[in-house]
């Protein structure tokens, strides 16, 4: 009977699809407020497709979307977690630090040659 199931799986392609799904990890998105407390209504999980992604920039985009969608959102940071390990994060504080750093670089006079 297993031989028939294997043949059916090979014929329909389902065996490969099922093994692909089993190999896919999940990423948990933790959204936190200014005190570092999770905001459960905004937290979510999604499949990690294993694509080459800068997870910090992904967290940045997700935080921007959440804050844009919820207007006066309490969301202050997004943390992406795979298998219990943080793989990327972004926060409002980091956003302000990057902007400040960029603005400082613009104001610095060039070094004389």
C-alpha cells in the first residue's frame, strides 16, 4: 500500500510539496510598546521562505506599516524571532538615531586635502 501512496505522491507532486512545507520555519513578529511590553493584537507569525532578506530592514518596513495603519499606535519596536532567536529588529529610537547620524554627516565640513 505504501508503494501506491509513493507512486501517487510522485505523480501528483504532493510529496515534494509536503516536504517543502515541513522544512519551512516560522518567524514570529513581536511588536512592543515604549516599555518593551508585547502588543498581542499586533503580533503575528508567518512562514520564513528562506529568501535572502535583511531582517532588520524587514522589521523597519513592518513597523512603518503598523504605525501608518494605526495612526497613534503604541508600537515602538518590531522584533523578528525564528526558533527562539532574534534575527532582526527595528525601533523608533533606532530610526531617530539613523536620521540624526545622517543629518550630522550632512553638516560635517569636508576635510581639506
